[in-house]
C-alpha cells in the first residue's frame, strides 16, 4: 500500500460507523424513520424533517476516468480502496 497523503475522515461518532462499514466493503446510508429520506454525511438529525433540502451526497473519486470524460448521469459501479490499514474509502469506476 502506498502512502496516502490526502485528508482522512475523523474516526469518531457516526463517521466511525460509516467508514467501519466501508472497511467491510458494505456501503450504507442513514434513512430517516419519520420521512424515509436517505442522508449522508451521517448525522444525528434529519435535514429533510427540519426543512433543509439535502439528500445523499457523497464526495468520492471515479477511478480510471479523466475529468474531461466525466458526465452527469454516467453509469458507475462501486468499488473500495483501502487507503490506510484502518480506513477504506468508497470509490467508483465507469460501468460497462
């Protein structure tokens, strides 16, 4: 594994649970039990129920795809990258 030099998530609270699942290659998002809205980043309160317009937004990387070839709506598939021995990040690849 090469040395990873980008910022890493702080492994505490709900982020610890999210990235712990990623380490097991199991991508999960929270879903509000009241309004059934999915949300990310993990947090205690649902933004939808509190009049915020937010859904699932995930900052990630599309591997093996130059930026000029990225397109909105481009089909991708999920993969994972172990960036340290403790942190695995969700990544994407072009599908097809």
